[in-house]
C-alpha cells in the first residue's frame, strides 16, 4: 500500500521472526479504556501486526472497524480485522 503501512503478507515474507497480538473489541467504555491501556503498553514491543476479532457472524463488526481504524491512525501498529 503506497504511503501506508506495509502489507502483512510482505511483513511475514521478510523471513524475520514474527509475532502478533490479538484484541477483542470492547463491550463498553470501561473495556475501551482497558483495551487502550493494553495497546499502549504493548506498542513498544513492536509486534509484526495486531489483529482485532471480528466476531462470529460479524457480531462485533462496527466495534472492530472502529478499533482497527483507531489503531491505524493513533499508533505505530499495523492492524487488521479477522473473522473467528
């Protein structure tokens, strides 16, 4: 993706050690605060990417999209959503 974060496939193809963290979208404001504390504490570890669970049947779709977008714009992490 020109000008944006590298594609995850390219990060993985580099052949270097890779790891990621998986997040679940928060259900309420308190969970949102805890999620962002965790994200900020894990960010310095520089994972290859982070994923946000999309939920069975897309049940958390809107929250997943919001969290993934916020991670992309407010952190140095490379986010992706994923289906369970």
